[in-house]
């Protein structure tokens, strides 16, 4: 042992002097510190050195399935960075059919997580639009406004939100005075008196103008509201009145001026284009003016006006590319005026029109194909003078192949003729198409996605030679029961959107699920379910920078989804005190933080409409109908208030002017005759009422002649009962709930006045 200590000391001294005077040791030994060598020699001394070499590594614990997705996501970034450094940013460097940029952006967007949930909006969320700053947004909902369900109408149809402050605030501006209903429960006087004098109307479309910082909302109150949104405040700027329900409002993103298109449910002049420019002298925005446009079919020789159906705008879009952003594309469909499609003639149900207008010259641009087809939806190519239209299938296609029910036709501009013609037709088996989007995948070709009422999304590649979809993305069964044919009765897919990469498609349907798909993987691969809710998905929109996603459902809920990194940042800045928006619960023995749903911020109560029927606000308090009648009766002495407040209003000196008598309650049916005895006894003046200042008191017994003797006898009975049982019996009775020593006698109570008559107190 002593020899080892001497050797240990000499080795450490030589290592400390870098082996000066000795032969050069192996290089790895020179890289170790004196402390490391000392620890090794200590292990040798205590025989703790393994004879076989060991390699120690650090790795994540991937056995926990809960963290599998997080680990998979975290591994993508270092692997991609390593591949880029080693092989460059070229196709194939990652050994998969993805570019470096696509891999990184998809890895980030696939992990959007729910951040805030707002509840109790007026109805189904129908429209969501982000404002230019990317933190504020506007939502619109449907409302119950039919004569048979007006009792369920409530505020919350128009809401402006702030993703930074996590707030959603209601605005009352889209409303009308509640109309009188002739039949049904809502025709009852009691129902009218108990309901809000205002009827809030459905807000079904919205958009924004980034140039002038205006937001636009359209509603079934036959108006479009223009909102000023700069400076952080939301203020109503003006109102555009129309002749019917306004289903669409879309803005042109051209920086030269403001152009806004609206479409209403009227047979003629349904489309308006509002336009305004800045005054060159003072740079202020000039007043909006508008021009009207009609479906050309209403001026055709074969068109016969009908009071049952008409052609209404079904889709409307401005061109996106700078070369076509002055063009307005409009699709028309036949629609019943009485919500009964059977009123549309059989030979007209697949007809419609596709119109293209140049809003610089206000002239028509010729479209050579599908000009008379029923149009479901339209979409512009973001970088080319090209658009797609979802239309009813031609009769020839239906006869050749029965499964072809609708078609997507791609139109390109012919620069020689200046007209648009079809360059490709894509076949679709769905009956109806809700949504249509285009995503370029190269200079000339694109992906086209269509969300349909059958709960499926069909995706085509315009470069493919065949006309059938390259992949079909299918959602599950609807969360709400559907009676009849699903394609006819279900809303189906109402949300489809591309993010920053062409291989990711996000969809939401009536199964209450928002899904992220990889459309370039085989026939379409489900990446993950972003969110699952208990109602159909009815609307959705990405923020301009694609870092946030808003989802609306059929139960009046709005969900804000954000990147996981932002969630972590927020959690670090939050106080250690539990947030009122977070609910901490125990799940399977583990603490989990669940976000509480938040109600929207209600707007102030709106004063009732003026008595003259004007829908403007009134600064004076307006009495409801019943209150006005009661006040009039009191002022004219038809009724008078009794001095006793418990009786209230009774007949006044001029009550006979009302003529409100029950003839059957009077002798011989004469209202001027005396009351019959049965009705006379029910009159208020012949009944006694208890006053609020009276109370019941037990009669005293101390002055009664027999009171003392009775009290002494009762106490002896109580004592005898107590002595009857031994201790064990008493305990057993008490255990069974027997009430011992408590009186079960119910005493007779009298009025206060009579109780004190005999006491002399």
C-alpha cells in the first residue's frame, strides 16, 4: 500500500509538470486534468475500476407516450439543421421528399394549441376575419330571428376580439326593432312584454381594408356596417342600407383606393361596388359611392320573373394578383324566396351564372364556359390571372359517369382575346361544395381543395393528367344527429385553409374536429387532430402571419389557438398566483391546468326603440306597452290605487269607460246589476289579508286558571318517561333516531291582537 501511495504521488507530480523528463505519454492522457487522474487512481486503489470499457450516453426518456409527440417535434429541428450544414438546403438533403423550409414551418404549425375559449355567443359562428395588425379580429354569428323562435334571440351576434388581451367584446349595432308576430307563442302579450324590444340579426360576412384600416360587417338587418379600427378603438363610421339580407361583403386589397363589394338577397341589382379614394389635396378619404350590377340572366329572353324563386349571388371574390385585382368574380344560384327548394322548377335547379366584371371600366369580361351553370363557390389564384369555379356537373358528364355530381373548372386568361376560358375540368362526387381554395405548388400548377357537405375534402393536382382527386380527406360522423341524407342535411366541411407550406392542409367539419393533413404523403396522411369540440366546426381563419388560428363552432364558441412557444412564454410571465382563467384539477393523481371558458364582454343595454317605430336610439326612457296602458288607466281614473298597499289597484270612478265587465258574474247577465254571491265573496274588499307587520305569537299560559296544574302534570309525565328506560335501552332508542325528551305537541297559534287580549300586557 505504501509503494502504491509513492507511485500515485510520483504519477500526479509528473502529470502536473506535463511529463517533463519522461517519454511523451498518449495524447488522450494529456487532455485530462490532474483531478481526473487523481480520481482514477483512487478508483484503482479501491478496486472500483471496471475491467471492461463502458460508454455512458445521455438520452431522452421516450418510454412515456405522453411526451412522444413533443420529443418527435424537438428532434426535427436539430436533425434539419445538421442536414442543412452537411448537405446544404437542397431537395433530398433530409432523405425525405421535403425541403428544409417546409419541414421547419410544418413542424411549427402542426403544434398549434388551444389558448383561449369564449362561450355563449348568439349562435353559430359564421364569419371570422383578422384585422391588419394580426392581433384583433371580428366574429359574426347567426341568431334566432324567425317568428317561431324569436324568444331565443339574444345579444352577441357581432363581436370584436383581441388575441393579445384575450378579450372578446360584443357590439349591438346589427339589430332591428322586434316585429309583431301574428301567430304562435311569440304572439302572446306576455311573451312580447318579457322579451327584448330589439331583435339582433345574423352577421354572416366580414372583411377588412388594410389600406384605410376599415372593417366591414354584413347582416340580415339589410345593412353593411363600416368600422374604424385604428388607434386600438372600434368605432362605427357609417352604415350602408340595402333592400335585402346582405350575405357577402368583400374588400379589394388594391392600395390605390378602397373598393368594397356587397351582395344582397334581391332578384335585381343584387351586387353593389362601393368605391372611394383619398382626396389629393388633403389626403382625406372621400365619401363612398356605389354602382349596382345584376345577374345577366334576368335580362334574357327566356327569363320569366317569379314570386317563388330567383337567381341570387352565391359566391363573390376579388382578384388577388396585381394584374387582376380590379376584377370581381360573381357566381349565381337559383334560390327559393320562401325557403322551399321545391318551388324552383326542375329544369332550373342546375342553372345559374358566372359573371366577371372589370371595376376600372365597369364593363363585363367574357367567360367562355360554365356561364349558365349553378355556381357553389369561386376562388382566385394568388399569383396568376386564373381562377377556379365549383359548379354543378354538366348533363353530359352526369350521363357518362353517374358518380360525377359537381365539377371544379379552372379558367385561364387568353391574352390574345382578353377572355377567360376553361383549361381543365376536375370531377367531384359530392352534391354540394362549401369551400374552395387554391395553393400553388409550382409556377404553372396548383393544388385545389374543395370542402363538401358529405364530410370530405377532395384535393386535386392541376398538373395531373386525370380529372379525379389525388386524395380524399375524410372526417368522422356529425356530432349532431342528421335526419335524412347527410349530403342534403349536414353542413359538412366548413373550414379549409393552407398554411405556409404547400403540403399542409387544415380542415374542420361537422364532426367537431380540426385536422392537419399531409396531402403529399400517399393518399393524404393525418398529421394530428388540432382540436376536438362538442359542436360542428362552422368557421375558421389563420392570422396574417400564420401564428394564430381562430375556430368557431355551432354552439356559439370561439377558440383561439396559438403556437406552443407563445404558450410557454405566457406561462413564464404569469404570476405564481393561480390565474382566474386556469382551473387546476387532479386527473389520475396528477395535477393538470385546464383553461376555463370565458364569456364575451357584453355591450351596454340598448334603449328601446322610439314609439313612432324609428329604429334610432332614444335618450328618454320609453315605457313598455303594458306600462303605458297602466299609466294611462291611472291618469284617467279608470283605475285607482287603494290606500292599503296589499290590495293594489282597484276600480276607479271612470272604470265604466273601459267596458271590462264579466256579464256572467252579475245578476241576469247585466253588468250594472249586483254581483252573484259566489263572485261577491271573491272581491278583495270582502277578504282579509295578513299585514307584513303582523307576526304569530304563542298564547301565554301563566294567567290561565288551569295552567299551573297542567304544567306540573306534564313535567311529571316527562320525568316518568325518562325513568322508564334503563341506560342500554335509552342508548338503543337514540341510536335508532327516537326523539326522547322532545315535545311533539303542536300548539295552536293566534293573531297578535287576539293573543294579547287576555294577557293584559
